[in-house]
C-alpha cells in the first residue's frame, strides 16, 4: 500500500516538475526550452498551475510570446482552455493588447463568444476596456466581409435580402452589443476609459448608443441602472467620446434609474469641461467620418491563411519571385484592383496594423497598398498557392497525464515520463525543489490519472485577489468609483500591456 502511494506521489511530482518548467518557459519567452519540453512530451501543453489554473498557453498569450503560442497550438493543446476565472488565452491576449497573439488564435479559430465566470465579460469587453482596437478588428475578422459596400450597409442598416445574403449584420450586431453582467457592453467600457479610437470603431461596427445597464446583484454599478454609454463617457470625462456618441444619436436627456442625465453625471464627477457639450440641444444623428481602423480585406486574407498557411520560410535563394515587402517568402496572394503580389504573412500584417486613412482610392475600410497606395478591398490566391491542411489542422484536447495504467514488471522500474532508450531523466531535469526525485525510484502501478496535476476534473484552489490587481481600473483620477471594472483584470501579474 505504501509503495502504491509513493508511486502516485512520484508520478505527480514528475508531471509538476516538467510542467512548471514549461510554464516558466512560456512566461519568459524561452522558445528553445519550450520546444525541447514539448518534443519530449507534447502532453505537457495541457499542464495548468494550482490555484489560478493558468496553462502555458495562458502565460504565453498574456505576455505576448506569439511564437510559443504557435508552438503550443501545434502540439495539440485545447485553444479554449479556461483558468479558474473562466478566461481563455484569447481573453488574456486581448486584455493586454497582444494583437499578434490574437491574430494566431483567430487563425486557429479560437472561440470569441466565451465569457468568463465572474462577470460575463468576453474577449471583446477586455479589448474595449483597455482600448486595443487592433485586437477588436481581429476578433471580428470572420464577421466583416471583404466587400466594398460593408460600411454603407452598416450606416444605412440595410435589411434587403441581397445585403443579408452577403453580410450577416445581425450576427455582428449581437457580438458587438453583447452585455456582460449588469448590462455593460463593450461600448460602455470604451467610453468610460476614454478610448476614442475604440469608441469610433465600435460605433461604425453597429454598437448601440441606447443600450442601458440593468440591476444585477453580481455587479456593482458605477452610476446606477439605466446608464447609457453617454453616461459612462460623461463619468470618464472624455469630450471626444461624448461628441462621437452624440453624433451617432445618443440622447442628452436620457435618465438613469436615479433620474440623472449625462450632464448631471458629469457635474457630479466634476467634469466641468463637458458642460457645453452635454447641455446643447440634440440635433439628431450627424454624419461623422469612418473609423480609420476598419479593415475590409482582413476576412479574405484570414481565409487564405487558414487554408494555405501563412508562415512559409522559403529563403530568397529558392524564391524566383519573393515578396517585395519582406524579401523572405514567396508571393502567395495578390491584391484585387492593383494586382500587386505579397506573401500571406505580410498581407496579414498589413491588414492587422495599417490605418485606412492613408489609402488614395477605395471605399471606407480599404487598406492602402504599400506600393501604389491604392485601396485594397480583398486578396485572392495566386495560381501556385496550394492548400496546406496539416499546418492549420483543428487543435485537439490532450489528456495531460501520461502515466501508464498497466502494472509493469518489477525489474523494469521505469515511469512513463522516461523513455526506455534514454537514461533516467536524461533530457528533462526536475526543478531545484525536486532534485531528490528520480524516475526509477517508484514503480508504475495502476492508479487514477485524475490525481496528476493538470488533469481534467481537478478542483481549482481559488486564489485571493491582491491589491496590486486594482491599479489598472481606470484612467481618470477618480478611480475609486470604478472598481467594479477590476473584476475584468487578471489577478496574476503578467507584465506590462502591449500598446496599440
């Protein structure tokens, strides 16, 4: 009986040592260490830490290490793994603005609809809260078709059958206006924190200026139930956000459940500079210029990248016609209109980062060609571009525990973490706290795999939120009234956020 217990402990410590090394490599961006560990045991990608239940995918996404994110996904990890808060890697990448990680996760078809357990916030809420508009347009890449009339359909709210057949406006509207707990939408969050570019983009994508917060016992409302995004913008003190919302038809006379108008909210928070903006009579919806952060060709290049891959590493010597942007990869796509050719990687980068205001010709949302400045609406595959199914195969969920369920002979005292053709732990040395362990000390016996760390079904031990988690709540000085937003912030310190 004692040998059985020691065997369980020995195998669990072996899983922990290797898993913690992979977590450290993912957090620190050590691609070589991560690759060596995953080559040894791909199931280590399924490991998760005690308490917060963050996997290596969560850590690498939160830190912006996109190469390690790709490595983990290729190892077969479940792309929609949750931690104890219910957050996925996509949520954490959006929270910190790591658009390159978001781009990879979207290419692997991460679920953008998942909401966390504590406040019902999605990846879109987190991106809007922190003003990461690049992440927002990547999140919605599958819902904005690469056609020239998208912006016109959004502005006119067209309902004719032809438009609906090409563009499911209802699906986009549902995603953009999805409420978290308390009825708070992404537009509420962006307006409160004064993220002007994000507010502009969300409004162009169909965000509603009339959605109101509701009474919810799980959420401490900032102003009161019945608050519109304009109330939140008035509380945050952003004049530009208020002007954008008013231009889109936000009501200056809308009242909360407490009877407060946006002007009264601004006065209560001492936002004196908003007095003139919020006291004018509303003239109805006014025309504003399109957001420069729309990206029409993004859907077309994402579809091509999923089908044909996006990281061909052909050297210039093997490419007869290399991409004129990077000179490292062969051309695989062409821009419709000007017909200039690029590699898929550069086209993806162009659509993910460029501002549309620099395009010489083209409808709103077209991206300027780097060679001729002509507006690009979509990309098409070149004739020589072939599908690659292996690179973009669907990720699968792997059980973490590799411990054998069969009783081995006593002469063969090897655990499954050690390969029979190698010396014990020749390739994986445990952490310093486990130096006394040896893979041959304990025999392999039959036991429940659920006892191994990281196995599905293990009960997470909740970790209390530290006071340091409250420092990112809001931009204005009066941040004591906004601590309800702190429930969206990851309590584990993961480094500085990437700036858009």
